[in-house]
C-alpha cells in the first residue's frame, strides 16, 4: 500500500516521534511511505534515517489555499497514494480537499483528549470527508463522541501508541542522584515531555508543592523543553 502522511509542524514532539516510528514500521512491512512536511522542520532531518521514505514539501501551507490543495493532490496522484493520514486539524483541512480531488480516502488521528468544536468545518471534515478516525485512547474516543454526537462511532477506532524500548535499553545509564546531588533517601518523581500547559504541568507543580510540605524527601525531576 502507498501511504501518505501530512505534517505541518516545524517542531519536534510526541506526534512527530510517533510519525517517525510509523514510517519505520510500515516500510519494514513492505508499504511505501511518503511524508509531506515543511521545509526546515525537525522532521525532515530525522526522516533522512529512513532512507526508503519519500519526502515532499509544499510552497505554502494555507488550509484552504488553492495552490497548496492542488499541489498536494498532484503529489497524491504522482505517488499513486492509496491512503492519506493526518495528525492535526490543519492538516486534515488541507489534506481533506486534496484527497477528495485525488479520489483517495483520508484518515485523521486525534491525539488529544479534548472536546471537538461543534462547527460547520468540523462537521464537514470529521463527519463527512474523513473515511475513518483514529483516536489514541478510549478517553479521547468518549470525549469526542460526547462533544460531537453527530460523529459515527462505527467509523472511529482506538489505536494505542506503542513505544519502542530498544533505544532506551541500549542507552548509557546515568546516575541521576549523583548528577543532581540527590540523597539516597530521596524519592524521585519524574516528568518527561514537552513543557506545555496542556501536559498538566501546572497541576503537577501544585501537587509537588503539597508533597514537599508533607514529605520533603520527594523530589521532582523534569526533562524536556518548551514554553
């Protein structure tokens, strides 16, 4: 199968990590994968490691820009794409129109457990243009159906996101207690991810404030980058 992924982000986060893993996994199973992404994005650099993946860029990324839509539909036809996949609503709007023109199905993946707005645009793209919808958890599925009862539950599928543990098992170990001057009796709580309010960091810090007053030996180690 010829599969096309669309990613308009320039940064690097969980969605991009998942996309890179999907490219490696699908190509190892004999599928032909193409990724349409932005020039200068972190994703382009990392896709170089998957040599069999095709990389395309667009001159502009306007959601409803005719140039973007027809350029993308041309790529879909040129690459003989069988299925288009997206992660972000912006990419669904762009890819949805291009897929309609090219006559191929499109499947968006919903990665956040947040209500979907009951707008005409969402009704069109999620409710009619998308051939199916992937969600990353049962909680996300329930939230979407509650906020958008017009969605067809039969066209939605939970696809759990796995983690490849091989890179972690082969990585050199670090004595984090020694590096951060923590005592042997300290209890370490960890956070790894993007420093973004949506990740619940505010709640985590409020919790740590309460814990610190009750159990001073509990320490939080946060690893990541962001706002």
